[in-house]
């Protein structure tokens, strides 16, 4: 029987041994790192928990592919425990493709807060996504009209980016959920569900424009060039 040692979220036992009954792969990153959900039963309370596990090293790929339930030992040396499936995973909106890892993590945290009914926390995370992504769009050199206040204030930075055609005009109306004085509720704890949803919609659309669409176009061009290269008469 394969075993997993973890804190039990059901009975609170620390470093308890679980019997690992079954796994499914939910994602593969970097062409080797498996992210799994594993159905496990606590030996103290006999309650079941689904843990999220992440492969530690590339050389354990074959073992994981055969099924951790068939491993016959402690799987902790192969897998890192990321967490467990709970209410936070209910209807959580997934981030757009191809966004930076740091922003991806912040977006997921915001989506989790939305799923469990915490609009203030969600709004804060979505505002941070917008802040991180737009800050990187500012030119490093001195530019007329771009002062330190604009650089450090998200609410002032967005209009500057729109006015200077760095962000598409089509997103300007959606951006109204981010106020120029920061009093959109993210800092004051007064956000309602609808306010957080507005921030979510703008954040998602913004990230798609900045990261997802350019990468999709880049990949499409690479596929087109690869097709032309494969049909080149010089190829034998």
C-alpha cells in the first residue's frame, strides 16, 4: 500500500499517515512535472481527502506514470504536497494562458477568494495583477508627462497608458473599476461582489491582451514557418 504523510484537514492530526488509493493527473508543466490529485484515507479518522501533489524530480516520471497507488512506499520523497481539494476550488475561474508565473499565482489567489465569497480579498489580488502587469509596460527612460506619481499610482497609470496608445482603447471603459485615488474598496474593505467581478473582468481582459494574444500569434507564426520550412525544395 502506498502511503502519504500529511496533516489531516478532517481530524486535525499532524503528520498522519494516509493510504493513497488512487491518483489522476490534472496538469503537466515543463514537459515533465506532473501535478496530481490523489485520493487518500487518514489512518486515524478513516476520512478521505483529495490532496494536490507536485512531482519533485524529472527522474520519477515513470514511477508516477505507473500510478502512485502501485508504488508500495512513502510517496513524499517523490511528491510535494501543494494542498488539498476544498471549497476554495469550487467554480474558481482559471487565469488566461501564457501569463507570467507570479501574476498567474496572484490571479489564482484572487479567483479562489471569489469562489469562497471574499470580494475584498479578491479585489486586492486582481488589483495587484493589474498593477504588476501595467508597471512593466512603462518606459524606463524619462518621458514627458510621466512622473513618479503616475509610475506609482495604478489609478493614474492606466489613463496614461491609454492616452499614449500603449493599452488598447477598447479596454478603457472596463478599466473604470480602478479608481484614480485607490478608493475602489480594495484598500478600505468595502468591495461588494459586483465590484470584485468588475475587477475580475477587467483583469482577465487586460492579461489576455498583454500576454495571451501576442503569444498565440507568435506560436501561430512559428507553426506557419515550420510548415513552409518542411515543404522547402531544399529539404530532402
